[in-house]
């Protein structure tokens, strides 16, 4: 059973509850897993150009690349006992 990120299990064990409340924790467990991933990629490129003029033109290029990857993973795991 996969319905919109809601996992309901098991399907066949309907005899394991008393007064609509399951006796064991393994039955009728409703798990909602929400995963939010925010990826921020910040690329900072610094280019330094030094031109030295001495009968020859020398171009010095210094490239600094800073890559910042910020990954935020939020896992919200909500367990509710599903009443039959």
C-alpha cells in the first residue's frame, strides 16, 4: 500500500485489534516520511589579472573557485497508530 507517501501495513491482518486499537505496535503503523532537500550551490569565482609590461606582455590569471554546497535534509517521520 503506497498512497501519497503513506505506507499502511499489513493488509491481511485484521484480527489483531481489540476495540479498534491494535495490541501490537507492528500492526497498522502509519508512517509518513517527508524529505525536504534544499540544495544551495554558491559559486564564487575570483579572477585576478596581473599584466606586467616589460617588453613582453605577461598575463597572470589567478582563478579561485569556491563551491559551497549546502544540503539541508529534513526528514519528518510521523508515526500514528491507525485505528481500524
